[in-house]
C-alpha cells in the first residue's frame, strides 16, 4: 500500500457496511447502504479519498458484492470476517456506552439499537492492515 486508504466492505443481502480507513487504521468515513446503491457510493468515496485496496469480507453475498467492486479497478482482497459481528458489537458499545439502567446489564447481553455492519467493515479493513495478506487478490 502506497500511503492511500483501505476500503473495508461487509457484504450482505439487504445492506452493505463500508468504512474507509487511513494507513494508520483511523476511520475516515463509515456507513451502511443497500447493495443497489453501492456503485454510486464507491464512485463518491474514490473521488474523495485515495483508496489503494478494497478489503472485502468473505461472508454472505460476497460474490455479488465482489462483482460490483471489481468495476472500481482497485486491488480487491478477500478477508475472513469470522467473529466480526460479535466484535463489531463491542466496538459499537465502546463508542456508545449504555446510559441509565442499561449500564447495569452486561454488554454481552445487549444488542445495539442500530445496524452495525459499518463497524464490521471497520474491523475487516483493520484485519487487512494488520496482516496485509489477501486471499484471492485481484486487480
């Protein structure tokens, strides 16, 4: 990677989480979109940031999302997304600690009140940055 960003993508059938991280792993932007809006979003992200690689989670709907991503012309890296949902929940609660009576309930028993696919995308991108290895890399 030549100093550009990593685009992490958590594929899904109803929604796709995305996150752009700088080379140090800091989150620049993250969000969730329906798969049909992914191409347009990627064009905007690529225009706003220098993206060197796309780290795509290998889970649900990865093949269909891969087909969309391949049109970007960037190196595409398949990342094992095992346990990212569980870890994304912890990351969400680290940034948004429970308030009021919810503070007495263990975090492991709580569910975030919003989808966390974007937090899973952050973790996928960070896995790429930590290992810088890919399965099935394409360009």
